[in-house]
C-alpha cells in the first residue's frame, strides 16, 4: 500500500458526461501528479500540482481540468467525455517536485 | 527521439533465470533514476531508486546506472512467476527551474514456471 488513495475504483459513464476523480496524497506529500494510461500504453503525464498551485502541464486536453485543495487532496475533472477517454487514471504523490513518486491504485474509467 | 527509450517486450523467461531490463536516455542532465513495477490493471509500485552511477542492490534486484553511456538496467535474479509484470524506468532532471520526471513506456516481463 503506497499510502495514496483514489476514488472511485471504477467509473462507467456515457459519452458527453462529466466525471470527477479524487486523489488523496500520502501524508506529508505536497505534490500531486495525474497520469492517464490507455490499454497497453505507457503513462501519459497530465498535470502536476504542488501545494495547491499548478506546476506543470503535460498532454492534458482542454476538456480536462484539475485542482488541489488546501488539505492537499486533488480532483481531476473530465468533461464532454468521449469513448477514447476510457483509460486508467493514476494519481501519484511526492514530497516535493521531482522526488520519488508514489502511485495510487488508479481509477478505471469506461465511457460507453 | 524520445528522451527515454525502453523496449516494450514482451520478454519471456523461464523461472529461475536472470532477467535484464534496460533503458537508454538522451538527456545527460538526468540525475535521479527509478524503476517501477506495474502489475496488470494496478498502480506502478516503486522498486528502486538511485542517484549515482554504479550498482545498487536490494534482495533479488540490482539497479545499474551508466551515466557515460546513458544506460540504466534492472537485473532480477532467480526470477519468479510473481515477477511477471511491466517494468517502467523513470528519470528526473531539473529543467527550467522545475524537477521533471520522465517515464519509459515499460517492458512487459513474463516468467514461465
């Protein structure tokens, strides 16, 4: 158990809908990262927050947004969902930027 | 050219074999190297990390970094069926005031009993 929690574990929704994925980092970690992993694909970095502020953006679509709250938990919002958004979404946390990242168990999103 | 290259495999070996997993990288500024293991449909799990060139050992696992060749390896001794997973290398570099981590795409390993 990495200490990073993600909810929900599974999410099934329809095209055009909006969903919110939640991540709680390890105790003491200030950085939260979001990744997307499609079937048999590598980890695609989406976005990084550090202590409430956005620090870096990767290949994140405009339909996706994220935030990190004062208690350091983070949410990833996915809107106008398309079939191609079906994937595993992982959250990772680290103490600082660039430190070892510890991954949560992921949220499996299925868009029908 | 990708910053980090990793053979996707799959790599199939018999139980008990020594496994060698490798990554090459192009950015000589990378300073921190990690290996993650990911079981199917699970989150990546940190196996090992190192800052320096040379070898670092942890049980059946040895991480090797050769900064002059920009090459890192993970060796697994006495491989077990439970080692069957995808192995991801990752590297960190300070870029534009930001410590950036780059992952390889992963090598899928199958250990056959």
